[in-house]
C-alpha cells in the first residue's frame, strides 16, 4: 500500500523528456510546402525559419503522440513582427495551432475552438516578445484540457471536452500532424522535446 501511494505521488516532472530535434539535421522534420515559403535550415543547433511570403514552416510526418502528452521548445523572433514559432499539434483525431505572437506580434492563443480563432476565443491573451530573446514554451494536451506556459508562466488553460477543435482555414493545414510555422518573420527554434502524460 505504501509503495502504491509513493508511486501515485510521483510528479509529472519525473516522466522522461524525449528529443524531437537533434540540432544537427532537419530530418525527420521536413520543410512544409507553403506557397512562396522561405527556407528552413539547421545552423549551430538551431532550426531557422527564414521569412516567407508569408509562411515558412517545418513538419514532423510521424509524431509519436496524439493525446496525453507535453511538448516543450525554446524559440525567438529574430526579425519581423508576427508569429515566429506557432505550433500545430494533434489532439486525438483533430488538430489545433498554438499561435505565438500573431496578429501583429503579441497575440497568443489556440486556433480554433468551436470555430473561433485564437484572436477571438477565450484563450486569447497578449504577450510582449522581444526580438533576439529566447523564450521557453511548454504545451500540455489531454482529452479534457489544453494548457500552455511561456517561461513557466501559465498563459492558457482551457477545457475542451465536448467542443469542436479545428484549424484556421488556409495553408496552416499543411503543418499537420505536427509542425512549426512563422509568418513573414524569421523564427529560431531549438530543444524540441516531448513526454507522455499518464
């Protein structure tokens, strides 16, 4: 009985983080075939999304999770004024995007919930991203909630059970099943990792 209680007390932080990007090669990520995309490359341990017209991105064709997971990464806006590391992610059979600095550079949120974009639903908030500064991002996805943190400050906590989850119409659908994208902006990403949640 004591052993069982001890096991139940193990925090989520005890789960092992697993790398999704080795900092040396783009593979298994692939450049997303956006129209008029910029170039994605790896340099000095960083995944660099050069500015597109408007989108540049990379997509992981076979992520090892669909639900009950966390993913974390570090990113910075090197130049430009819009989102620089927006993450499209699976949630069961659906997909959503965590927008990081969209609509002019400071709106964050989840697109889309019940047909409403991040700019219009309850996950919308404002975050001031300084160019050239690294930020840590962490996303937690379960069957009932989406939670997200920037620099360990919780910025999203939304219940999703029974709600319609979808992507914003347009090219962002090319980011599925797992992908990063920037919008007319140079974004740098590194230390991409995930872990399962019980």
